[in-house]
C-alpha cells in the first residue's frame, strides 16, 4: 500500500529531476477526497476537450504537448502531503493548479494557494456551503475561484492562464468556444423552426 510518505518522496524526487517543461504536467488537479471526484470530473472533461492528455507517469510523458495530473490531497487529514504538493509544484513544472474541496472547512484550495504562491490556484467549492471557505483569503494571498461545482469552468480558466504563453492553447480555447456558440445557434434554430412539439420530438429521438 502506498503511504503518504511514499507520495511525498515521489513529489520531491520529481522536483529534483529538473525535467524539461514540455515533458511535465502543465495543470495539476487536486481534491480533498475521492468523494469530490463526481464534481471535479468536469475539469477533466474540459481539458480533454482542449486536447490535453492525462499524465500518470512523470518520467513517461504522453505524446500530447499539454498534459494534466491529479491527486487526492486532504488539507486536514494529510497536511504534510498538501505542503509537499504546493512546495514542489513549480519545480515539477506545473503552471496552474485546480483545487476542489467540499464541506464548510474547504481549506485545500486556499491553503494550496498560500503554499504554491506565486503559481495561480483556481478553487472549486464542491458544495454551496464550501464557497465562503474557498474564497476567504486575506489581502496579499490571492486565489481565483469559480462557483460551486463549476470545475469545468475552473479548467477553462487554467487553460486561459496557459494561453497567455502558448498560442496553441489559445487557439483550442477559441475553437471550443466557437463550437459551443454553434451549438446554441443550432438549438435556437431548431426550437424556432420545429416548434416546441417538434423540438421535443427531435430531442427525444437523439
């Protein structure tokens, strides 16, 4: 069984490896518990749609230029792992972190933002009751946050950060946005042209 100490040793070894940036994960997705995964899956979906690949082996990067990784990191149960993740993030090649946590004490996003600073952290409150905890940062210790459950938007924001340096990511973001606009236009035309009954029938058959 893998221990917390094993994971910390792994992160520290990766940080010391001085791997080329094009082979390291660009985005880190972390969450306080695997029970947060159903909400955080939106972040995976967004990055997949943008052509990012999931990197599960630090020293064996996928062919895709842009990649992401994910870990479960609890601010309360494994604070030492949270500190190790934040402290090694830059050396491991991460450019931005998406962090999700639930409950009234959803401290993982803002604590990670403090430790990983100046790497930007985008917080995802997994539940409505988590919002105040996630966004409650003092002046000088910033965090960016999305609305409760909006991990898809958090991943888009992470890609926007990368797009300032990488034209390819910017082009993918624009392309995805254009697809979404086209989808709205198609729905609008269908509702108008088919009428409500025909529109419902079309949706039911698809």
